[in-house]
C-alpha cells in the first residue's frame, strides 16, 4: 500500500513538473502609470493588445495624491476588466482578479493609503502580499516609509519575505515594489538603499521596481533588477549608468511583457510605438540571454 501511495505521489509530481514546464504564464508590468490622459491610455492599449493573464504594477497607481476622487479615473478607466471585484463606473470588471498592484509614494499621500486599500481586494494585509500563478510565486512589497511594518532588511515585512521565499517551491520567485534599490543616479531620485535587501540570498529570481520615470535593467548579485517607470506619468531624462546597468531608456512611454514556463523566463520592454528597446530570457542555467531569439 505504501508503494502504491509513493507511486501515485511520484506520478502527480511528475505531471505537475511537466505542466509547469509546458504551460506559459504571460503577464504585463506597468509602473508610475496612474495619471489619466493620452499617455496612460496608449500604454493601456499596448498592454491589452498582449492579452496578458495578469498585470502587476510597481507603484504610483493614483496621481497626484492617492485620492478617492481620482482613483477610478486613474486606474479603473483603463484596467477595469482586469480588476475583481470592480465597483467603479467604467464598465464591467473581471470575473476573477488579474490586477496586482504595489503601493507607491503617491498612493500614500492620502493618509493610510486608504483609497488604494479600499479600491482593491488583495491577499494578506493588502499592503504587502504574495500569490502563486502558474510557474511564478509573486511577492508584492511596500517600500514606502509609511509602511507600518517597516522597510529595512530586519523589519517585520522583510522577515515575512525571507520566510515566504524560503518556503516557496515555484520555479520563479518575482519580488516587486516601488522604490528601486539600485538605479543609475536620476534627476529626481536616488537608489533607495533601505531596500537593498539580500534578495538573491533569500531566493528571489527577479526584482522589479519603479519610481524613476525611465526604464533600466541592472545586474546585481547574480539576478536582474528592473526599473520600470514609463507607464503614463511624465518621463525623466536618462542619466549616465552605474557599473551594474545593462540597458537604460527614456525615449517614450512603455511597459514590460514577461512570459514564464518552468524552465525559462522571457522579458521585453516595448514602447507605445511598438519598438522593443530591451529583451532577453533567463534560463534554468540562471544566465540572461539578450535579443529576441534568446541568444
């Protein structure tokens, strides 16, 4: 009997591994996007053309001050079909939630980030949380100074992440939040050293952030770090790169598309004009390959 149970468990595990390797999760990443107008509309059209399984955001969802009077105009107007439950005025929402934001400083400008927390229905305490979708375990953090559980690498939030990363069994573990821990010195912002947590040592595969209204890919401690802030707000000028910087761009509004299987993770940064300004893949060998063909 024990042999039969072992055989059934092995068969189920093998089926799961094969499914994770073959199935593809396609998702979009937008940042610093929540400013209603032509630029956000163009990014939203681009994202919707990809027909993603879900969307994650790296913060600043609701300019200028995170108010309840602007949140639906800034978010629901463009992405209501991905949000569940959706209670706004721009049409039907999704039947399941496919929109997973993270908090930015503009979302915190209204005390307690109350409009954001009331607008979305998210896992956990909703300020930082996790969810599993296909071959990816996602971890959304709150990098703002107002986070009640702190933002240092010894904070309650950080201890939660370390523990949850250690327990996560997905092939890919993606961590995303607003303030970039590494960044080529920008005209408006500097790297947030308080968020320079040991993500690689804790088991993260990729780190995504926003805040600086540019696109940048950096390679830090063995994994890629992305800055993705071209989702709709005004664009910042590009600055000289730091040694870890691989790609920098600030020529147009853009979003990221990512596709994951159990054995590889592909990424693209694409402008609203349809130009691919960065692409590559991360394979099981944990190296980044550049170019559309993955070579």
